[in-house]
């Protein structure tokens, strides 16, 4: 903990418990209104939760197999399954996802408190990062594990100050396993942050930097025990694609997108403000950065620069660590003695920033959730248990305010127990496996996504998909954000449309086709 005198700033309003309590409770506000949080991937996750909750039960058992295993991507899944006896999948998911930003805010405040002995002056600038781009994309298992990583760092710093070494290990070794079970990348962040904090503390006690580095690594090594689970699980745990290293143009986009939500100029202005404060902490003689958080933040930044875009099938791996490393840097900032007026101004500006971001996040989520709800109305035209080819008109990567519909068809799995082509099938990262090999390649993500021809991420051509999908497997076609009639095939009959999306029935089936699922309404 930083040794700082008890100045007026140390007793100020932003250091009080009521400030922390209000900040944590306020983080619930943006997600109070939507029934389904409008996060890009979340509807797909909800579909997976339904498949897991009804494993072996028809009609989903005809479409998906569940191969139970201990993997590092089960955080929200396991909590939703635990709640399922008393809550259905959608309300259980709503409850869990709603809790992730407040838990993250609480963990940030705890880290700052343990590092400074009070809530730090720039905390308000860090708190909006609980809603950063990884959360907006719906990486809910990772975001939950990231909150656990921050809380684990706070606990490590506290126990290092108050308890013998063996207590730290006795607590954090099993805690690391829970964090890994929640999500592998969050566990990796926990280890990275702990090594940085331990290294910094040892150097502050006078150990040479290289000796401190070796001992810090040795202290964190027991927390790496989940690697044994991965190795024991076989090669499929490591079989996902890895690539796109040192893509500096994409990393620049990730930096600008740290607060990516809906209004590009506004979101980038927020990132710019954070960058200005971060630079001021380096240059200004009136500001300083507490050592115990400086190295963890620096290690997080290095990880962002070094990691590839894709690691073992996981997308945006480099981007995920950036907001949390940035939060640690902001939480490390404090004013030097004799600058209480500056501390008050920074705290007031940071709190205003947090309140403003909460307000606009609430508005953005209300708008986005309405758009998703409108798109999901098409599920009324889908027979229970049907196999549905889904094609979503996805905007270009450069489009900032997209409608977040790429996985909306996951709600059809949750509500109508259908089979569709938007579920993820990643080695070592998913428990579900599609049971329709005849549908390939249209049996998994990302074959539901139709991108503009100029987009370098092109996955599937709309007309090619309509011409080639297997008529023996799919009995319905659901086009999202395409006008009715866009699917041009003689055997496709429009049965529902709202002007922006349409559902088609496959009129003719090839001789010898067998129904792949009961078609009950």
C-alpha cells in the first residue's frame, strides 16, 4: 500500500463508503430495463444455456449433443444452470449478466483501496470500463472472470500486507482455479497482474529487480495448476486457430474502441480523455502512480501489444486485456501531497464522467434492446424443434452503431428449441456439438453472418447459401435485415415478414429426405 499522509483529500467524499456503495449500485442501472441485455453475442449464449439445461431432452437432443467436460469457459453457464431449477434460462441469464458490471466496479474500487488505503482520486475514470468493448460484445464469461481477476489482485495485495505467505497461497491457488473455470483469459490476467504486483512490492522492499522477478514468478506458479487440466484434456483443448499477430492497425482500432457503444465521436472522446489523464500521470509533477499497480498495468499493456487477435479459437484476445490494464493504471494515479485542490477537481471530473457514461449506456441499451426484440419477433413463425437456416445482414466492421443481430437467432433456440447455424463450435471451448453433418458448413457460426462484399472478413455469400443449403436438414430459412423476397429460390415460400426480416418455408424436399425434427407449433 502506498504510504501517503492523511491530507484533506484522504478524507474527501470520493473516499467514503457511501460513494463506493452508490457507484456499485449505479452500475446496475443500464441493464434494469432490457429483458435481454443487448450485447452482441449474448443471445447465442442464451441459446447454448438452453441446450445445456435440456441436454438429452427432445427436440434439442435431436439437434445437439452435449459432451460434458471441465473447460475454461463455463462461468455464466454454470451459474445459469444452477439457477435453472428456480428460474428459466432467460431470466437467470438476465440476473447474472446484470450483476457483472457492478461486480467489476466493486473489484476496481477494492483494488484502488488496497493500493492506496482509500478509494483513489481517478477511480471515476476507471469505472466506465466495466462496460468496455468486451462487455458490449457479449463476452460475458470473460468479463465475469476479469472481475474475478481484479478482485483476486486486490485480495493478493491485502494478504501480502496482513498475512503470512502461506495464507496467500492457500486462498489464491483455489481461487485461481475458479477464475480459470470461469474463463481462461481472465485466469491468465489474474496471474499476470499478481506477478506484477508481487514484483513491485519486492522491489520496494529493496530486492534487486531480477531477484524480485524470479521470486514473484515462483509465488504465482502454484496458481498455474489449471494447465494440468488442459494437458490432461488432450489435443482438442489446444486445437483452436491462433493467428493475426502484431496487427497494429487493428490494435489501434481496439484502443479507439475501448468505450465502443453507439456514438462514435462521443465514445472516442471518452477514450481520449482517459488517455490525456494517463499521460498527465506520467508527465505532471503534481501526480504520481502507486507502484503496486504500475507494473500490473504495464504488463497488461505489453500483453495487449504482444498477443494475437485470435488465440486457440478465441477472438479479440488482445483487445480483452486492454480496458482492464487501463483501469489499473487509472486506479494507480494519486496526487502528491499539497495538491488537495487538484485531487478534488480530478475526483469531480471523474465522477461526472462515470455518471455521463452510465446515462448514455442506459439510453444506448434501451435503443439496442428494442431493435433486438423487434428482430426476435420472427420466432413466432418458427415451428418448435425445426431446423432453421439463419442469414443475418451484418454491417461492415467500420460501422460503429450496428444493431447487434449476428446471434439473435440464439433466442429461437431458447424459445422454440430449434436447430440453427449460429452456435459456436470451438475445440476445447464449447460443450455442445451439432448433430446434422448433412447441414455442413451451415451448422455453426459464422455461416449465419453475411457481410458486405468489400469487408475483408467475408464469410458467406447470401445467394450461394440460399442455393446450396441442405433441403433435407432445413425446413425454414430466416433472413434478418433483408427484405422479403431477397431469398430467390423456387422452393422458398415467404410465410412471415415485418418489412426488414422474413421467414420462408422450404416447400419441396428431395426424395428420400427424412424429417430431422418434429415440426410442432
